[in-house]
DNA sequence: ATGGCTGCTTTGAGCAGA
């Protein structure tokens, strides 16, 4: 069995829903995690998504943040849904997790941080520490885990169009990259870097200054895989096509292909 | 050059994003 699992920061699902439905149909993605839906649950377009053949779970709020997981109906239930980071009190809707076809899917919208001298940056670092500590337990409970979303961290200089200009700036600062490395140290692997990739590959481009046309971007939308899932990963790509559409999100979707045929059925559920 | 776009908001100029 092959699973195509993707992440996309849509920057308002209200605006981008038609693009999301078109993209699902074109790419035949099995699972899609969304960030920045920017809508309350009571107005979430559940019926439209279900009509397209997907189940969906979501956690939203007005104006900001908001996450969702879509899964092809044929994959069965979206099970054991959990909101947020257990033990970390946070009004901002940035995390939703669920089990789909025996894979634990954790969808995250990491805080942006605004600038390194901002209170929001301190919140970002606290949030990342809480994510790490919670995830350590989740990895024990769910050996087949994928952590995907908008990390708001460019892991390395090769993920930045102008590393000198971005040096020590938010999204690239040493403490943020150290927090990201701590996630990898839990036993997670950056799916994109499992494969040969073009140079200057990015997933976000500023709306201003013709950022996309000039490829002034960052790679901040990532798919991290546990070792068990990384063993079956056969591809990971950034799809730039939606960024070329009318009224695009500033982020492009990222998709990994997982071959699940070899895995043990027994490790599919919670321990 | 601290702006530049875009989406959102107790509809407006201000915020947040990255």
C-alpha cells in the first residue's frame, strides 16, 4: 500500500478551498494537512471536503492559525484525534493529531515568532520545547509517526535564498535551528533530504517584491518521518504549481510518498 | 529604503505573516 501524504499552509481556507480541492484531485493525495485555515470550526467547509471524497478533522479559531487533516475516505476512520500539545496550555490552534491507516499524523503550525527580540519569539521557543517533550512520548506510543506542517524554521543555510541577509534573523536563528535539531534527535528524518533535490528549493516566497518570480524563498514547510516510516519513503517533492495560480497562498504544498506494504500490522495502533 | 503583498477585521487603518 502506498500513501501520499502532504502539507500545505493555505493562508485562509476560505480563499483557497477551490485550489485545495483541485489540487487533491490532480495529485491524488491520500492525506493533506492544512495550516492557517483562519476560520472557526462552525464555518469550516466540512461538507465540501466530504463531497470530494475525504474525511476531515479540524481545530480552528477566528482570524489566525487553524489546522486540519484531510484523509481519503477509503482509508477508513480518522481515529484517536487529539488537539494541541498535551500539558501545554495554548489558546492558539496550532496542532491536531490523528491515526490514519495506522500512521500517526501530527499536523503543526509552528509560531512565526515575528522577530528575535519579540515576545512572540520567546513564545515560539517555549512552544517548540513543549512540542519536543510531548513528541518524545508520542514517538514511543506511535512508532509510525509523521510530523508535518509549517515549521517556520529554515533548517539549514541551503534552505534560505540569501543566508547572509537572513543570518540570526527569525526563522533562521541559532536557537530556532537548535530546537529543530532536537526534534530530529528524537529519531525523525527530514523526508525532503532523503532524496537528491534541486538547489534553491523553497516552499515559501514573499508576496512582495516578486519574491516567487525571483525565487526569493525559504524552505520552512517540512515532513519529518519516524525511522519506521522513513524506511518506506520513496519520494518527497515541493509542488510549486499552486504558487503560480491567481490568488495563491504564499506557501507551496509538500508531499511525501510512503510505501507501507512492508510494515507490521501490530504497530499500527496506540500502545 | 523597516517598505514592498495579502488576508483579516465589530469596514478601517492596523495587525500579522515570514
